[in-house]
C-alpha cells in the first residue's frame, strides 16, 4: 500500500478547517480526571473560555476550568508569579466551600513565549501543585493530555521498591471516552485485579450530575492514590502517546512491568489484552467476556459484506485512528486515507492507502472516494457539499451534533461489536439511498 510522506502535509503553511486542537486543551481535560483538582490555565481569559465552551458543548456537562487572566499589560510587566497566585487566592476565596486537593497549572503559547517560571510558584502555594508546559504552538490535544499525565507522576508519585501484586495502573489515551475508561477498569477487575486509571474521567464527565459538579475536577483517582502509584505491579499504556507516562512511572520503581497496547479495538487487540491479563492473574476470563467475544465474531461475519465492499476515510488523533483503521480492515474494509492531527510514530505502522498529517481541506480531497467518513462533526458540512454523499460516523473532538458522547464505547469485545454494527447500519442507509 502506498503512503504519502508525512512531511508533505506536515509543513503546510496554514490550517484550513483544522482537525487539530491545542495542547492546553488536552492538559485541561487530563486534570479534570483527578479528584478535587482545580485545572488552572495560565493564559488569557479567551483561551480558557474557548476551552470551557468547547468541552461543555462536547460533553454537555458543567466544566471545571479556571484561568490566570493574563492581559497584554500583565504579560509584559508581570513575572508570572503574581497572576498565578492572585488567581488561586481569588478562586478559593470566592467559594469558601471549594477545597481543591490539587492545582493543575498548564501554560499557553502566550506565557510560554514570555518564559514564565511556573515551577517556582509552587513553593508559595499550600495546596498540592502540579505544573506542565503545554504551549499551543507545539503538539496537540493528545500530547497535552500525555504531558499532564507524565507531570503528575513525575512531581507527585513517590519512589518505591515494593510491589503490590495484582495492582494495575491503566494509562488511557485522550480519545478514550469516560465510559471506555470505566469499561477497561471493570474488565480488569473481573480478573480480580485492583485497578486505577490516570487520568480517570469515568466519574468526571460521565453524564452523572453530582453535587458541586463543575467547580472542581471529579475524577476517580485522588492525589493520595497518585502518590502511591509506584507500588503497582503493572502499568498498562493504551496508545503510543502514553508511553512517556509509563516510562516516567517505571523510573519511580524499576520492578514495575510495562505492558503496551496501541489500541483495544477489534478481536486481535482484545485477545492480546485478555491473554496478558490471564498471564498476570493466572485466571481464566469470566463467562460474560467469553460471550462477548463470540458476539464480536458474529458481528464481524454479519457486517463483512457491507464493510468489506466499502471504502473509508478516517481523521483524528493518531491513537484513535490506528484502532479504527485496524478494526475496519479486519472485516475487509478499505481505508483510502488516514488524516492525523499531529505526527506520531504510530502513523508509520498504519496500513492505509494514504497516511499523513493534515486538516479537513486535505481530507476533503478523499471524501468523494469514500463510502463512509469517520471524523469530528466539522466534516458534516463538507460532506453536504458533495454531489455523491458519503456516510458520516462522528468520532473525536468535537462532536456538537450528537448527545451521549461520553457513553460511546468502541473498545474491547463489547464496544467493537457496537462499533461494527453502527458503521454497517450507516453504510446500509447511504447505499440504500443510492
């Protein structure tokens, strides 16, 4: 299969209808996955407002997001410390009942260009403090999420020489929805393991309204649990981007075993995951897991004729694209193009006709050749302009068109089964219309 050199589109002088989103947005989302965390963006008010609106519309949930309100004047005159300390004081004084257990400070392009020393601010703050450099002129949402995870481990996990057998840490990539993190945890727990995830959005943006929601991050992992992660027996990274966080944790305790999976979509990837859990726990998979494996096999047979006779275009974060590409190809689908938000080594391992870093302007060139497009909701307008309409499955960020994004499950046997049926049904609609 031919592949366009990644550099051909990577150095395009401008983005037209961009797919990519910024590093600060990824870091902000990661901090929302920590219990009672105060995500604080060090930048202008507009940067934080856009991020808050973006996630509010995507998840349809109240979002905990604060900023240091750096203006053009303070950007020049202030050393950075004052804006951060005043923001923390104002936020905590304004709401006396709000008791953050962690402050997650992440930077923007403005404050990174200015060169603020965000590390030294921590000595003046009584609340546990985590800082991460996330300029929006580098990387994207996926890398911002991964860098925040690495920073949490680097700055707050204590070194250890002990191992607690059966304790697993899951490191999910940014494109995994809250329910998918929950499903992976439950899947591992069914083998008898103690399981933590970092970050863990499964209780933060999962569609469950709780008291005080929107004031602080409501993730399922606490700062105390992050402190004691180095006694985990295994760390499981899901997605190429999360390898840096796994490496950081192993640096805290070299007895930790690292297991990596590029994706948990599809039969082969799910089988590999189950195989590793059997090795670790010396326990056969529970009956419900075996039944869903059979259901996925049946779904692959049922959808083979529709998907196997169709072609696809996929756009999004690299760690999301690789799993979807593999699953569609496993039932005979032809992937015409994969257009990624940013470069990642994983792109070199994707077997599609064309793989490159680009935007929706680049992707639109391939839409007419595809029966179905998998992209964010911005692709819908472009597809409406086509003479021959391709079907659309909305995945990735943002999705303003559909409700229940946080409960979409595309992973392991169960989620892969639902994904194949959704794709096949959309193909049936568009082909029947033709």
